[in-house]
C-alpha cells in the first residue's frame, strides 16, 4: 500500500507550491514509509509515498521514461507485469525492477488501452509531457480495491488534484469525488472512461454451469499464487471481507 498525490495544471507559482504539495503528500506517509518522491514538471506536481514490495532496491517513484517526458506514480501491484513486458513491441531499458514500471512503457505504445491489460490492484496517475498542455491520465482498478479521489477548485476549474486519501485534498479542494473503479480519467476531454466491461454485468446472462469444486479450488489457488510476488515477508488474514 503506497500513497499517491498529484496536482495538475496548478494556477500560480508551482515552485512555491511545491513545499505545500510535499506537506499534503506527507499526510499519506503512513501508507508508504520507505521512500518519498516528488517531481515538478511545468505546472504539474507528482508525489509518491512508497511501501517497498517489489523491486525493493530500485523501485523508487515517481517513475519516468528515458527522456522523462512521461511521469508515473502508482499505488498497487501488477500481477501480470512480466507477461506485459514480453508484449512490448519495442522493449525499452527498464530503470527499475518494479512491477509498476511496465504501465509507463505500455502507455507509451498503446495509450489508455493499457488500463484493460492490467491484472492487479492499482491506482495511478500519469503525466504525459509530450503535448501542450501536458496530458493527465489516471486510473483505478476494476472493482476499486485501492482507494483514489479526485479534487477540484471552483476558482480554477482547470486544476485537478489526485490523492489516495481525502486528507490530502480537503484543505485545498472545494469539490472532492471518489474516483470510480474500473475507469480512467483523461484530461484531454476531462471525462471518465469505463475500461472494465465484464460480461457478467449483463442482466440477461445467467450462470447455467453446474458447480465444479475442483475448478473452484484450482481458481482460488491460482488467485492466491499470483499474489505471492512480494520480495518482502508477507502474511495471510482470513475473513469474509473482499480485501482478504
């Protein structure tokens, strides 16, 4: 569990606001005590509070591509990152061993289609500096396992705040909304777009297959196994809760 915080198209002296952004990001430090990072790019600030799980020795964030034209901050784990790395048509030289860096490179090749390719739990914000103004793309996992909020200031509607928790937004924003799961936000049109479209949402689709206990066990085992990718000690909690 990491903490992400970002300010897009800040209206004012960005360098002067940098310390304020760091203070707001610090409110998330309980989520990520291992590393704090901040990148200021034009009118934008991207921050990260890191809990090191994968790529412990090299996965400091925010992440950037080779020419630093793309900046990424992520909270989550991408279980299929190795498979996605193999799908890259022009594999770059990865800067880290983090499972999250592949998001940056997949976006570089296929844009927002990367969202539907990710198998994991995640919230992330990406700043693409190759356009003017820069483009903000943010996304949340299909069912909202991770938390994410988006805030705005009515006096400056072009400014957008992104945070893992409300406490980093409520002093700056007069409008705060939960970021909808299974969606990405694109500053190019200022809209949320649903990328998660499971067929079982269709009311007409009724399950007819008889229960198969072996298949159920194998599916549960596979679901647990793919989550055991941490490079640090882990534990298991059993309950009826979704997040367990």
